[in-house]
């Protein structure tokens, strides 16, 4: 059976691929090959620029442009050539090295081809390649999508800023709030997490077989390889991990995944809240007459966008948490179990993108049901008890909390009339009574 969207094992590569296909530019096997080629070529050029006397013939722009074109013109034919080498080597990074040597031969640079992958181990190339992939992905796809979602939240919060709403704590009626303010909560949380994520550095391990630059120093003992390699990594906007085994400790990458997981959890919380508000009839959903809500119940208008978002956020959280814990642990100087795990970096990000798309789609369908919201407020006059007892405390009235508790903590409905009757029975000035009666579930909503 050939691989098609209908036969793909993962929905990311099948049903949902049209929505996340741009992730292939970063997380596919093809993309990983291309980033590895970039690393190898730029590292070779950095050796030319030291300068190493053996590479003096390459110290001209024409030669460097020719070898840079190897990755600038990298295509599927290039990737297939690498796979052909790998079928013999059974080693993906060594296959990249042989691919590049073959390219150097065709360009007439055979005499310097042994400086490809010079002093490196595969994990030097992989570590830098993966960090560049994550860095570029966040810049190109993740941050723009996050800011788009933030903009939607901000606009909704602004549109609904004057709509009072009954709050619910422990699932029970509580002091009123503002619908727009409740969405401001999520806007602020997401913005802070994005700002935090944007400040996180990314590192790369680049120091040879066991991290000590052994091969570098044995070949050129007079060179300051630590500074040379530090400068090379920093040229990509990354930090070189100074003390490593054969692999990077991935602590910064883990922090990225932890941050992404927090963002997922916040948006998961928002998705569930929206679902709850819809089930409480606080929101109606815009109806697309072409869509079907149920295969048997014609009337159904389901909150499927929020449900799809929830499921995809949960997948992302699980995978980000796994990656964060797994990739910071390796036996002794290195085990290979991280290799197959790293190839799955794109999966949680793809599910995160699907989730954000679904959430945004759902948010834009929301229509506040102000009739229901106002009825809920009118039917819950007990929630102004907090306001009344607070004003009475200000006035030094004896035991106001206890008096309001006795009035309202019952199974009887508290109405406007009952509350006004209570106020009339208080031993306070007419001005205070007027102030107390002016408080309603509709205007007791704080300062937002």
C-alpha cells in the first residue's frame, strides 16, 4: 500500500496534513538533512576563516559561494542522494558527509574534502541542526500564530468589556465579573508565557566525540579551539554548551518544551471554559447551514472547535512533557535512545498548531447570549451579600458578615425584594441604606 493521506499512520501526515504541511519545512527528514548540510558547510567555512593553512586555496569568495550553494540549492534530489549513501553506511550523518565529499569532488575541491566534518561527531551536527530548527520554527510559524491568537483574544475582550456576568467558583454562583475581563485573563497569561519563551536561549553541543575537543587539539594543538567553536555557535545566535558528554544536556531545549507545555495548558483551560460557557447557554455559536452537528439529531450545534482544540492541546502537553524529561537524560557519555525521540519534535508542535487553529476558529464563532447572562444575574441577588457586608464593615457595623451569612446561606432564593427588606432593617443612616440599595448584580463588578 502506497503512502497517501488515506494510508498515513499518523493523522498529522494524513487527515490533518493540509493544515500543518508547512511544518515539513522544519521537522521532516528532508528538513533535518538540509539543516545538517547547512551546519557542515558553515563549519567548513569557519575552518577556512581561522585560517587553517591547509584550506588556504578556499579563502576566496568564489569558492565559498560555490560550497554555500550546496545548501542554498538543496532539493529532493539532494536528499535522495543522502538516503542512497545511508543505505550503505547505515549512519545518517556519515551519509551527509559522503554526500558533501561527492559535491566537493564535482566542484574540484577534492583536496580539502577531508576537512568536512573535521574533528566532529554526529551529535555536534545534530545538536546544532535541531537547535536551529527549533529556533527558526518559532520565529517563522509559532510566534506569528501565537500573536494572531492573542489579537483575537484582545479584540473579543475589548468587545465584551462592558458585559456583566455571574462568576462561578466551585461551580456555584459568585461575585459578578465582566465577560471581557475573563478573556483578558487568558490574553495576559499567554502574552507573559510567549514573552518568557522568547527570552529563552538555545544551546548546541559542539566539541567532538566526548565533548573535550580531543580531535581538534590533537590535530592543531596551538589553536584556541574553545574560542573558535564558541564563536562559531554564537554566529547562529545560539550558546555553545561548555561542558558536555557526546550529547548536549538539552536543558535549554527542555525549557522550551516546558514553556510550550504551559502555553498548551493555558489554552486548554480557555478551551474548556468556552465549552462550559456554551453549555451554560452564555454563548451561542454562529451556525453554518452547510454543516451537520449530529448524524442522528438534526438540531445539534456542537462546540466541536473547542473539543478538537482540547484533544490536540492534551496530546501536545503529553509529548512536550515527555520530551522535556527524556532529552535531559543520557547514560554515561551517551546512549542512542534520544535519536529516535528527537525525530518526533514536530509532532507536538503540529498538534499545538492544530489546536490553536481550532481554538481561534471557535472563538470567532462565539456570540454572547446577553438575555441568558442577564437572567442569571437577576436570579442570583445573593451575590451582592459580599458588597453589603463590606460596606457595613467600613461603617463599623457589628457582625455584618455573620448577618449576611444567616440571610443568604440557605436553600431559599434571594431576590431584590428580600435584599431591600434586609437593608431597611439595618440600623444605619438613610444615606448608607441608599448606597446599599444601589448595589445590584449588574453593577457590582469591580474596576475593570
